[in-house]
C-alpha cells in the first residue's frame, strides 16, 4: 500500500517476503529508508529508492498499461488538457513507453504526451543512459507520444523526512533528508550528454538542499555546453531560497510549481511547522518570485500522486493561495499571499510556458496562425470574471487538431 505522496510504501509480512525485504536489505539501503524494529528486522515501512525498486515489480501486463493510459487520456481530455508532461514515463513499469507507442500506432492517442525517461539514483554511466534514452526516442516517439529527456529524483518529500533540506529537520537533529541523486559529477555529465542529444533533464526537487545542489550542477554543465537554453526542469520547489530563485532564472531553468499545494492544509501544514519551523512553512512554494526573477514558470498537478487535475482550480489557488470555501469544508486557509500571481501569469504557466518547456513553442501553447488547433472552451472569462465564478467554471469542449475530442 503506497502513501498518498508516492514516496513511501507499507508492506505486510507476505509482501516483504515476496519483495526480499529482510534485515540484509534494510542494511543495504539504510534505516532511514527501510525502517526496522528494535531487533533490526524491517517493520514494513519503506521510502524512496526501495519503493521505486519494488513498485515496478508489481504484476502488470502491457494490456493493463494500455487500458490505464486510455482511461487517463479520457480523464485529461474531459478536464480540458490537450497536452501533458509525463515526468517519468517508465517509473512504474518499463513497458509504458512501448504501450504508448502501440497505442499511437493503433490510432488511439489524442492527448499529446511529452515524456521524460527515469534514470536510477546516481546512475552508473550517464553517457550510456542518455544514449539509451535517445534510442528510445528514435524508436518510440511519434506525434502524440514524444520523449524529450531524462528524469531523476534528487530527494523525497518533507512529510516522510526524505525531502533534502538546506537545514536539519527540527525533530531529527543531524539529519537533513534523503539525498537520492547526489553525485555532482554524474549529474553534470547527465546534463551535458542530454544537451548533446537536444534533450533536457527533469528533476524532482522538493527540499531546498536538492534545489541548491541541482542549480550548481546546471551552472557547471552550462560552462561546458555554453547552452543557457536547455530548459532543465526542477519540480515541486517546496522550500527555495531567494538566491536560488535568482539562479533558476539565470540558468534558464524551468520552475515547475504547484499552486494546488500552496494553502495551509490541516495536518500537513502543522507537520511542516514541526519539521521545518514556522518561517519556512509560511514562505513555502514561491511562484511570483520566480516570475519576478524572469524564469519560465510552469504549473503542475503531479497526477496521479495528487489526484486534482483541474485548470480552474489551479488559476484560483494561484491567486488566492487557498481553496474555495466550498472545497474541503472550508478547512484550509491562505499561505504566503505575497507569492500570488495574476490570472494572465497563471494562463501562461499552463499554456505558452509549458510549450517552451517542451521545446514546442513553434507548434503549441497559443492560438495563432500556423500552430496546431488545440484549445479548450469554458463558460467563464478567466481573465476578467470574479475569481469565485472562475472556481465554478464549466468545461464546454476540448479541441485537439481542430476536432472536438470532448464536449458537454
């Protein structure tokens, strides 16, 4: 059973036996990732690397994967999305790229997916791995599924004590989180090799320590490549220093931030305060600061980890830093309102800015002559209507390649 964040897993004794999670396994990974009882035996709670090693072993057929992908496509199109990024297409199963390719060959794909291929932590040979991804791109990419780079996980999540922070966890002195991909030289090589192939690197960077580390790698890679427009992506960005906000823009890196996560959510917010302190918790998830620094900001929903896939709610939360009072019984409250952004900035973060991230700005992202006729129609003026009305907007139609693929 996986936790909601996807970075932890609970196994019963039968599952641990099946997966080979024993005392030796715990010692190999470390007791921060494979938790043990007083006798040194795994207690069934695992995090990060072990989860990403075990989850793909769960029994799933390629037909299952294709069924899931089509169900996901229906959900995305009915939510108003015409193109999405898959930040780790092969994380849960190695056959996902092949399933995408077969669905495209069968003429069943309508949603455009721009995918990054997962590389394991501190991959042994970054050059060989990028060559493999480039070969996958050549063999499996098409119009509706296209591989555009590599995906790495730098850290985990704060609530599991695995986010890589700039400082120690208050409740665990001497420990600042799990440094998953922390080999500087290998990350620089991964970036350089990806650049040679015209690809970018997308990283999971939740804690401030992970973001600081990654920007240093990007700076060193750019000294080698001379390319300030590789469009490497750092996703989540829970805690970010002012210095690193500026470095994000200076390196041409793309901050992928979640307005949907910005409010004070009961339980989670108190947990952040206990782990990171009041000041950091209250200054979480900058968005406006990235815009002000000149960065190419994009939004994300992190589906299916965060099941909310909602355009209007993203616009609402980006402005209000909270959910509508009708949602969650009004139990949430605003956080860090100085990081609110305008409606236009929100729309850009879900359209033209994303097209730039995908290196598809010449084809997607705006309604212009010569571009692909992808658009979404709502019964609300997102730029000018009252923000409470925006929260209640209804989707009328989703149009892909000039054809209605969903309508009410």
